[in-house]
C-alpha cells in the first residue's frame, strides 16, 4: 500500500495553488487582450502548471509505501544421542512410558494442559502492550484450557483411589481459574504472576499423583534401548512432523558432545538414529540446549523441543540456562518417567571413626527432599535392628534440607557396624539413598593431655585445676616459671619439653601457652611438626609476650590455622562468640538453643581487650569462634581449627577462655573444654583415621592409561610402617585379574607405590594381602578393609552409562522455568494446538521523496522555457 504525505496541510496546499493560478490568470488576461484565444489559453495553462509545480516543491511530498511480511514460527528439535541413550530401562523405578500407549492418558493430558496454561500466562504478562481485545481473547482461551485440565483430572479421579492427593492440585487449579477471571486492570502483572504460579503448582501436584497411579508399562520382553524408543516415536509421528514442517520453520539436530544438524530431513527419516560413539564420551546437555535455543535476529516466535534422558555428565553447574532459553517456550519430551517419584535422601554423613567409651558419639546427618511436599521423617541410628538414637525432622517441601545430629553414648568396646536410616515417604520408589552405613570403633582409655606455659597465667591455672578434677583426663603440666625452693634444699631443675617423637606421641593433645623460643627450641618445633603430621593434636593459645610473634618463619607458624592480619594486636572491647552466619560447631556449643546468647552474655560482662595479630583463618581452616569489637563492629577470627597431615591444630587468639567460669562457674567452662578435647582427639570431622590408606590419582581412567597411586601404612603409635612385604590385588566381577608387590617410596617411609597397566574396561576393586596387612587390621580391630574402587572407561561407554537409577534433577529444573515444561510425548500434538502459535506479521514502511527528483526539475524548466518562448514570439517580453 502506497500513500503520500506533505509538509503542508492539504487545505493550505489547495487554497494556495488555486489562489496562485487565479492571480496569474488575471494578469495574463490583461496582458494578452490583443492576442488570440489560443495563445491566451496556452499561456494560462503553462502558467497554472508552473504554479502547481512550485507549490509541489513547497509541499515536499513523500511517497509512503507499507509492506507486510509474514515470519513463520521457528521450531527447533534437539535429540539426545549420547551414550546413556543406549541403556535399556527395566520396569520399576525408572520405567519408560514412551511405548506404554499410543493415546495419552487423562492424567498426562491434565498435566500438559496445566503446563500450557502456565506458559500462555507468562507469555501474556510479557505482551501487555497488546490490545485489550487480544488480551481478553487470550485470557478467555487460557481459562478454557484450565477448565479442560480440570475435566481431564476429574476423569482420572473417577477411576482412582488417590482422591486425597488430587485435592491440593485441584484446589490450585480452581484458584488459578478464579484469579484469571478477576484480573485487576490496574495491576495485571501481579495477578498474572499469581495465576502462573498456581498453574505450575497444579502441574507439580498432578505429577506427584502420577507417580502413584498404576500404569501400563512396557512388557518385559519389549525392553529396548532408549534411542529405539525415540526412533519408534519419530516413525509414529511422521505425519504430524510433516504438517508441522509445512506450517513452521522446523530444524532438527542431534547432540551428544556437540550439536549437529541432521543432513537429511526428519520426515521421512532415511535411516534410524544411532548412538554417537565419536567426539568424546560426555553429554553436554545444558550447553547444547542453550545452543539449540539461540535466536537469530531475523527469527520470529521460536519454540524449542528436546528429547533426552536428562543425564548431563559435564561439570557445568545444573540450571545454567541461557537468557534465550528463559525467554522462549521449551517442551521437553523425557525418556523415562517425567513424573519423578517423591524422594528423601541422605546427602551427607559425618561421624567419628573412633570414639572413647562412655563418650558421646555424634553423627551429623544432612537430609533433603526432592519433588515432595511438606513431610515429617524420622532419622535413626541403628545397629543390628536396635535403634540407638532417633530424631524427627520436618522438610518443608521440594529441595528443603535439614541437618540432624544423632547422639549416642558409646558403650561396648570394639568395632561397631551401624547405619543411619531416614524413613520413607508416601510414593517413594528409590530407597538406596535412605540408608548410609557407618563404622566406628569404641576404645577404652583416658585422654592424655600435655599443658605447657612459660608461667602460670589465669588460663593455665584454671585449666590445670579443671583437668586435675576430671577422671577421664590424664594431665601432664610443664610450667617453666617461677621455680621456687625452700632454703637449704637443692634448686629445682629447669623443666623441659620432650626431645623424642615417641614421647610426644604419648599425648592425645598438646596445649601450648605463651612459651618462648628458648623453651620451645627449633629441635622441639621440628618434633612437634612431625608429631602433628603423624596424627597428633595441638592447641596453641596466644600470649602477650612470645606466642606466636616470636616464632615467625618457623614450623610453629606453618602449623598455625591463622595468618597475621595486622602489624599490631587488635585492641578494643571484644566479645567472643560463634559466627552468626554459620551453624554452631559442636566444639563450642554450650546449649541446644541459647549458645550464641550465652557466649555473648559472658563476654559482654567480661570483654577481652586485646587480640593476637594472627586473627584471620587460613582457607584450609574453620573459624568456630569470632571476636567482635562492640564499638566499631569489626569482626576477627578468634578460634580456628584445621587438619595438618593426619593430625589437627587449633589456635585461640587470646588467653581469655577462662571467662566462661565467670557467673556460671564450671558449668560452661568444663563443657567447652570437654568438647574441645573430644573434638580434637576424636576423628569427628569426616576424615578417615585408618591405619591403611590408599590414594589413587583418580577414580576414572581412560582406556590404555596406567592406573597408579600410593598406599600408606601407619602403626598404632602413629609412626609409618616401613619395609612391609605385601601384595596388591585387583578384582573384577569376583575374579582376581592382576597382582603386584607395591614398591616402597625411599623418600617417605610408610608410603608404597601401586601401578597397573593394560587393564580392560570395567569396574575394579583394589585389596591387599600379606602378614603385615593382617597384623595391621587386627590392631585396628577390623576384619576386612574396605576395598578401593575405580573404573577403566570403555572406548564408547563412559561413566554416564553406569546407570544408578537416580532420577535426573534436570526434569525439575526445566519445570521451574517460566516458559518450559516436561510433557508426555503422546500429548505433544495437543500441547502445540493449545499453545496456538501463529506466524508473526511484520510491517515494513519506507518513505521516498518525490519532490527532489531530476524529472520534476526538468519538467519545471521545460514549462518555464515553453512559456517564455511563447511570450517572446508574441511580443509579450
């Protein structure tokens, strides 16, 4: 369509042109009275044409051309052909539903329609610039889709006994319909967001119902690889895909490591899809999905489709979706069951490997829920069917985690085989992650503690008195000053710290105060370093005179879990307490609920006014107490703990822990030191304390690589076992496949090298045999050492193909995207129809000037020349 615009209004242009023509016509009539009529009218016509052309120049007309272009919907389909797609899923935990029925089930349709409504609502909230009529039509259709979802869910409910579980999603569905019918014109975005949330909650609730609903599963004899299910679906969907390709701009690609466009059209497929066996052996799921959704500048509305089993074996953090993907609809057709069963699991377990008799054994258990609502579960510590400890915890919903501490008073000497178990929830199918085994050895002995200081400070005096009264502690005290004697008696000999490693190793914990370099000599420092490295525990309490400022560039500074943060000690009114932004460490917990308040109350009444310049924890350390200046709010690390070799080192930034006695007496002072001793001496931080340790360079090896690592043998005294004669044995599927004699490391006594070459792909166990090994295990009170496992990767099958029956979290991450959903493959035609994507129409408008062209100038010159010539020959000029 073409139109014209001018710089002057049309009325002004017409009136001006008519006025000019009449004026010049009047003048010409007066001049040409003696001329013929032909001459007179010819001049009038030429002069009128010239006036019109002049006014045309003044109006500056432009021709406006408007063209409409239709851009089809761009659909991109990505198909996963990675190695995990070669697996065949057995019926049960991870049953594939792709081939169960040709037609979708009503519950699948209800889920898909709820997801479509969510996507349409979120798209509508981004298109508020549309006309009110378009918005009303879109809202009306979305409401109809939700009502259709309610009908489908109701049809399922008529033949189901899961009515109780259907009530919450149906309530959300009804609320979404009500919300859409009552959109507030003044705040449409808020109402639309609430409606989208309710639709998403409906789909999530219906998926939970789907996990419990009985279904027709694939027959046992028809269990096929996942890729074969995809090929079957493609063949069955050829007509729909062909229609889609005519209406939309459809691109199809496969991916494993990298995305590759198919050479031939998908419809009809000339050859079946096969698993990729080249170009790497890991699935780049998130990276390829983001690449699939990448938009071109000229593209119209875009829809991405993905067929995958949800397994991503790269190091890309889950949920890293690109902006393009977040801003366009995504439909995922999952291999396996998209209605992931509810699950509670044990995420981590930290417990001591050894504990002294009658001490409190504490197992810290982190549990979480997945795809579940609010659930109360029981976490128990069990041994041979007997419950040793149990606690209930409430998980508020999907993804919620909770830390539970199970406490048991250790009774009965010897090794204990226990397990931690979290109770099952309704609908849970996978139970392997509900149980974690743990082993602990109960030993009978006192804690042997050495306390040494340059002189008897308040900290040292209270500590000596406390330890002397505790029957579970055997204390040795070395205080260098003062040395008094009665007149006439021989002078008291100057005490000295041990000068032999075995003497240091008699102590479970060494506590050093403000000793100086003449008392803790370089020889002592080297022995202390070796003592900690081989399993000893050291606590250093800073002093005003020597510790640690007199030990710069010595083994003592190397052992410290703190670094020097200032040139001078920190001064101020300092309150010591656990960090507020972290969980309270068991070593400093004084009460179940009021630990933070107790610490702050005590040190607010009796602040510490000076703090060591070593007041920043190293990256390898854990700060469990901090000192905060009450005036400035500045916070320093006060008490930190770190692993060093096989032992531990802790550091207190000032000799002020005896303040715990003020107001409360021994109540908290004794509890704190009892927990510190157990925390330092008992292996309670999740590190193994075995006498037989194996460290392989890695757990997964490429084909043809030489498997290598180290074995360390340590005696009960903490010293290395050198010169041992033993054999390393490799076992695969119960058969011995290789043996070797580990070679001793001449530079590190007690360390031995193991190497195996030319191993076939598979999973292996590494065990040891020999007299020294048997004696070592007897000393450790362990009948069988836990074997070390590693894997030689296949040329074609990687670790992602070692299917663990763990449902991928990818489905849940997709469903949390505002414009994405996992749907049953059978519902795809219905979903595409409900989304109702139409080609975009783009109007392109161009303006072209029609007054500054050469032909217009030529016409003006021609008319003006013709008029002049005619006047000339008639004697008018």
